[in-house]
């Protein structure tokens, strides 16, 4: 299991890769390995960043739907690219990475916003991530109820 620092570094690389994919689309995918190699000499960090970047890319529609529903009064296209990338990574990790504690995902998203985005972004990211988590928990409890009824 990679250390917290490695996961934080991998999240930073992933957020940057998601920004690249946001601009370049699928054309960015073949260049990610090189980007990760140029920005980290730690194979574990690169491996995690690659896994998470591909995961975000493959589940972009689901992540965007969660963000759109949670970011009331905000159109996804109007969010700045960094915030959108942070939220996509956070939504992906909340939905598809049960091995990462929810509080860690949200805290790390807030820290990325503090480091890479505007002064108002950490509070915005916190609110959207919290709403996504509540939505996912609500859906999860409904699915559990439905399984019991069958």
C-alpha cells in the first residue's frame, strides 16, 4: 500500500493529467506515461496516477453527472479547468475507490484546490464533494434496500 505522500503526489499528477485530457481528449492518453515519468521518479506514484487517470477518463460521464447534480447553479462547462479536474478525480475516487476513506478523498480534493486553484475554490470543492458523497450514500442505501426486497 503506497504511503500517504505517494498518494498525494499521485493525485496531483492525476489532476494535471485530467486537465490535459480535458483539453486534448483521447489524444492525451498515449502521452500520459511520458508525462508521469517526467514528473515523478517513483514507480508507485506513476502507477497510481496512471490507474486513476485512466479510471477518470473511462468513467467521465458518470463523474460529470455526479458533479452536475451536486454543483447546483453551476454548469460543468463554466467551471474552471482545474476545479473541474479536481472534482472529476474526487467523484471518481468516491464512487470507484472504496479502499480510500471518503474523508481522505474530500480532504485531498480541498488541498488540491488550495494549492492549484483560486481562493474561493476550496470551499466550493468541499461543498460539491460533500453533496456527491451524500448522493452516493443515498443511492447505496436504496440499492441495499432493493437487494433485500428481491
